[in-house]
C-alpha cells in the first residue's frame, strides 16, 4: 500500500511539474502580442518613454473587416520598436526577453485605435543591414478573435533618408502601403493609418 501511495504521489508531482514546464515553455515561445493585461486593455495605449521622447508620435486609425468598409471591433494590435537612438532596449520577465518599447490596443466598437509613441531611431537590422543603420521601423502585429495572429508590414517614415527611391518603387510595385507621413500638431507628430483585415487562410499559407 505504501509503495502504491508513494508511486501515486511521485506520479502526481511529475505530472504537475510537466504541466508547469509546458506552460512556462509556452510563455517563453509565444508571440509577445499575448503578453498584455486584459484589465487595462482598451483602444488607446502608450509606449514606454513617450513622455520624455523628443519626436513624439500619435498613430491613430480604423481597422476594417476584409470587406474594406465594416469597422472591426475588438481587434488586438501590438507594436514594438527601437528607442530614439535606434537601440532595441531589451527587458526580461520570468526568463522571457522582450522589447521594452511596445504597446497593445483593442479596437473600440467603431474599429478605432490610437498609439502614443515616438519616431524610432535607425536601428541595425542583422538581416538587411548587418553592418550599418537601416530604416526607422515600427513593427505591428494583429490578432482577431479566434484566429491566429499575423505580422503587418513594418511602418516606415516618408522623411527617412534611408528610404531610397528603389525601396519606394518596390513597395509600390508590391502594393504595400506602409510609409507614414506625419504632420506636426503642437509638440507631437500625428498620422492616420487604417487597416483592412486580411484573410488569415491566405496569410498562413
């Protein structure tokens, strides 16, 4: 009887540890779009260091369903970016590394969202620009209810000297609309960026 009791307890502990390890592994490997607090999530969010940033930026817009006209509510949008010097500030929580400068929003009933952030500096891209500073970029990810997340095209800036004519032509040829042209209003740059949700089935191919 003692043997079976000991065996049962050991098995329970192993199962519990396996479950915890599996959950921890899932946390470490999952997309950072899921690292948000549902309690504080709404259609507006602010990237860390916005208050001390020199080139403050407000990105606002509307997300539409894939018909292009119907506003899409409760759509999760996540952004991450480099700081104003172009450095990717990395933080760690429970063994997971992530970018410090990030934010989440969930569109309201009219599909609207707003990010308060700043124009990032030109960062080193280990793939495209392994030895020099590249384009200024903000990386967005979108998530619909009961559908997998997917990356949106990186947001670029029209006045970026690194954004060459060749690059612009390539984007235009591919039908990619990701270049922002903010307007200065007071002490902040403001730009509107609308999105039409994609067919996740085609994105996942």
